[in-house]
C-alpha cells in the first residue's frame, strides 16, 4: 500500500502542477484580459472563447485519457505535451489587430483577430488538455492512494492560486505596460522547459499496464447507464464539482476586469496576492482535517464559508473589505474542491483512470465553462455595468458585483448531490464492518450493493491493495 509519496513524486506534483496551472491561468484569465484590452470590449466574445475551449478540452481529454490507458504511458504525454504547450502560449503574442490588418487589409480587423485568438486558444487547449488534464491527472491517481490523496489534492488545489500569485507578482506588470509579447513569451518558455524536465523527472507507476480492447468502444464507456448506476457516488461527486465550477466561472472569467474597472483598484497585485497566499495556507491546513472529521461536517462547513465570503464580496468596495471577503470566499472554494477531488479519485475505477479524466472534464470544464461565463456576462449586462474612460469619455461594459451574488446562489445547489452522497442509509453499517476505517474515512462511493460490473473493476472505490486486504480478512 502506498503510505507515503517519495520526494521525486512530490516534486513532480508541485512543479508540473504549478507550471500547468500557470499555463491554464494564461488561458483562463489573461486571454480574456488580452482580448478585452487589445481587441474588443464585448464580454460575450470572452464567453464564446471560454466555451469553445471547454468543448475542445473535454473532447481531447476523453480521447487522450483513453489513449494513455491503452498505451500504458503517462510520462510520454506529459513531457511532449508540455513542450508544445509552451510553444502554443508564445503564439498568442503574434495575434494582434495590427498583424491582422497587415495580412488581411480588407477584412474587419476586430472580428478577424477575435476569431484567430479563439482558434489559437482551442489549439492551445487541445495540447494542454492532453498533457495536463488527461495524462498528468491520471498519473496523480496512479501514484497516490486513498491514504495520501487528500494531502496531494490539498496541494494541487492550491496550485491555481499559486500560479496566479507567481503571475501577479512577477509577470502582471508586463500586461499593464502592454508588453504582451514578453508576457506570453516568458510564460511559454517556462512551460516548454518543464516539459523537457519531465523527461528526466517523471516516472510512470509500475502498476500501469497497456489496456486491450476496442479503443472507440471504450470512449463511450463512462456514459453507459449501467456504468453510471454502478458508480453512483462518483457521478454525484462529478455533479457537485460541476455546480461549483459553474459558480466559479461566473466571476473568475472576469475577475481582473472587475477589480480594475468596476472597483477602480488599479494596483491590485498586493491585494490579490494576500487573498491567494492566505486562502492557500488555510486550504493546506484544512487538508489535515480530512482524516479526522467526517465529510458530513467538512463539506457543509466549506459551503458555509464560501457562501459568507461570496456575499461579502457583493458588498465589498474598498481594498481591505475586498481582501478579507476574497480570502473567505476562496478558502471555501478550495475546501470544497479539495474534499470532492480526493473523493473523486478514491471512487475512480482503478483500471480506467485515464478514460475517466475525460468524463471528469465534462463536469469540471465543459459544462461549467459553457454556462458560467455567459451567466456572468448576462448578470453584468442586466445590472448596467458601465465604465467611462476618463480620458476619452467612451463607455465600455464591465462586470458588476452581481456576479458574486449569482455565484453564491448557484453554489448552494451542491446541497442536492451532497445530500444523496453523504446521508444515504448503509454507510455506517459498512463502516462498522471494517475495523480499519472509520465512518468518516470511508471513501464516498462505497455503495451498499456491489454489482458484478463493480466487482470487475467498474466501481472500485479504494485501491487494489485495500481491496486485497479486505478479501484476505
């Protein structure tokens, strides 16, 4: 049983997790700012870009995850993927209105540049999804176990905030000065170098073996009603993650634009840095409670923290109020995601880890990113968010504080899957039948009745080592 993760595994988790999130932050947040500041003020353009990349990310992860299962290798996909991922990040520096006008003088420069950025975003997303969403996430599940996944997930959930902290602290000044080529170039180079390092650092799990069978038949495996039924709690976890993702994308897509234009906080780096650092610290500390306190207490507590923080963000205007509110809200979000992500890995069928990365993407990326940004754009437009340029007097639409209220309301809907997941009869009885695992430590997804398909691997909720121990007992 994998009780502890070695230094090499931890360094791989931290470095590839951080650099991968830096690349994703460029795609998820700064491309929106780049589009808004240099091409068009239309918020729906950013929403369309986010939705398009979400579709690509899901489809590609579904194929790439299944392919990595089939060939029995993760390292190859991660290393080569990160190398080309970095090159695609740099490519954005070449897509400008000025270049569009030079290449196609008779075309509408704004429309053409917008389309070119969206297309390049889809290409970048396809590469990143293969390397990170499919291969790296599957590798994490390969090398961790139920006993250490909560700690690993606690670290991974901090990485998006760590990535933002790195970008804000070192590279955001490039964007404020309009030095977008330098911004994309340096961050692209970092990602590519990480891919080269992966050739020497990452090591595939010795338990990972090539899978046989029909590849295209396997693609639809996770959508079969029988598979959903036999992995009931896994799909309830997916549903909860989907709801949280929708809520998060309502405001996160427009966060920098909101802070800079609606709140009028130009020097936002220190404020956002404080939010990121403190919420990350609280998230890591919270991870140590996972094995000591029941999920029936921890998940509702995380929901309450998120709700309080999001409500305060709705009213916050000055920099200190925003900082405190943001710390509370982001802490609640990180707690929710760390708990659910660990439970998700516990309940992922052990013989189809790569394949289920694509199913996960449907719930964590496709639906949230196709729905959340449009809710944010709609809420902002109906609440009359307008910024008047002090120099030119021109009006431009901006996100409003109602995006946080909408996020809080949507996030509350996670009580529905949580109720089915945490308070179903029979969990206590199963816990009492296992002398080594308490009620709160049983992986969410330990269904009361095991089907033949589950016994064959479709519904494995714990590691193979744990299952073997139970059978021997």
